[in-house]
C-alpha cells in the first residue's frame, strides 16, 4: 500500500491512502484462520455453501424444494420466493441459511474490529451484490441484532444500488478542482464475476458533496461466463469505456478527461497490482502488466485532453459512495459481500471537509 501522507496530493495517485476527503486506513485486509482467509466465511460462495448444507437432509428425505437443481444454479430470487410463499420446511431452509450466514458475518466483523487498523470503527457499511437482494438485507439486519450484544458499532446498508455505488464512489478519488466545470466522468468497476462501466453524472450544481451524483448508464459484461485471456478481458473493458465516451458525446455531456477504475487487489502507486486479483482472468499481478497504462495507450485522449487514469481497490471505491452520509462519523468502514469479501476502513479528513448533508 502507498505510504500515508498528511498532505493532499495535487494529482490522484493509484491506490492512494490519502484521498481528498478521507484517509484510507486499511483495505484488502487479509486475516488468516488456518484454512484460508477469515473473510471468506462471509462471501457469496459461503452463503451458497450454507444453503447446500441445509438442503442435504431434505434431499435425503426426498423433500428438497429445489429437486435435482444444483445449488450453484439457484438464484437469490428463488430463495426469496420460498421464504414468502413456500411451505414451512422450505421457508425454514432459507431462514436457517440466512441465520447461519448472519452468525458467520458477525464473527468476521468481530475479528476485523479487533485488528489495530479497525479499532474505533463507528459504522460499517455493507455493500456488494449480496446486499442488493432481500436475503442480503435480512442477513445484515440479523447480523446487526447479533452484534448489539457487546459490540458498539452501527451496521448500515449501502445507500446506492451496489452496482452503481462501485461507479459513483470513483468520483471521490478526484480532488474537487479536477471536476469543476465538468458534468460527468467515465468509471469502471472490475469484479471477479462482472465488469461494469458507466457514465457518472456529477450534478455538482445540485450538491458539491457529490450526494446527487448518479449513474446515467451501466454496461454489464459477465466475463466469468467466458474463458478469457487477460488481454481479451482488457480489450473488452476498453471497448466498454469507448462506448461510454461515445454515449457522453451523443448526450452533449461535458466529460472530464478522466477514467476511474475500481479493481480487486492491493493497488500500487504505479498502477500495478501487488496481490488479491486471483479471481480475474489471467495473471493481473504480473510485473509486465499495468491496467492503467494499457487503458491510456488504448484511449490516449478524452475530448481535447490527454486521458488521466486513476485506479483504486474496488471495495475502497464502493465505500466512497457513502462519504456524504458519513460526515457525523470519524472512523467508518465498508464490507462488500461478493465473489470475495472486500473491505476498507476510512478516517474522515476534517482538514478537507465535504460540504453537504450529515448523518445516515
């Protein structure tokens, strides 16, 4: 991780710990438990593993509500239907999975809060794709109740749709002076399952704190469904960015000459990835690979200006979308429940306050 500095950088730096309005105290924290990383106990995969465990006794009795459908083929929507309209045993299966997952998530949170970089955390925002479902909301609600026994921390759901939060947060990587006079930026959220790109309308005239920022258009690519080389993934990502730039031109949006990226892993100041990108196609941690450089070479200009590419960890970026809501806290964090468990912890920079609303 980049070395901390008390001075605000004049230009954005990849993986910076000092951002315009926060210090990033920690991100991509890897806590081992002997069998891997402790955070994996509260990932999307862990939830489906729990569902499979609870299906087993019903399957043995010939009463599995999903029949022969593999758990990997189920959707959260199917479970939600069972929870509200299924028979007693089927609904109990879903309730049991949610309860067990909530217990695991509570254990993970307690473990994070014991770490020196997370001590004093006042609020944890839960994001990621799992949060975007009713099951995720129930699991987080139950976790919050569990933690009330002896843990003084607020647990909140990320306000923006998780798919959009990973793009909106990218605007907070940039100092205010870089956004003045512009209406939108292009952002991309690289995940282990999907890549999303979007035009983030800044709406600075409505709110200088970016609380009114919104995503005009999201393009989604489920790259995990294809067998890709790294170069093919980068080419596809670059095509998505070109499409967004063209879309901004058609809408006459004044686009800042910036492409902001959220990407898994520990991001070095030169834009390379030290570790944590194992779910992406190919080797993204190779010393010969640099995603920001590849994008700059493919898209050298946005409008009349040279392209500036800035990249940070995807959980850091998603969490930053909550910044306008965190102004009554000093230390806060985000956990993103997806392919893995993303994490980041922040301290608000009072020397560089964000104007706008306070409170969640």
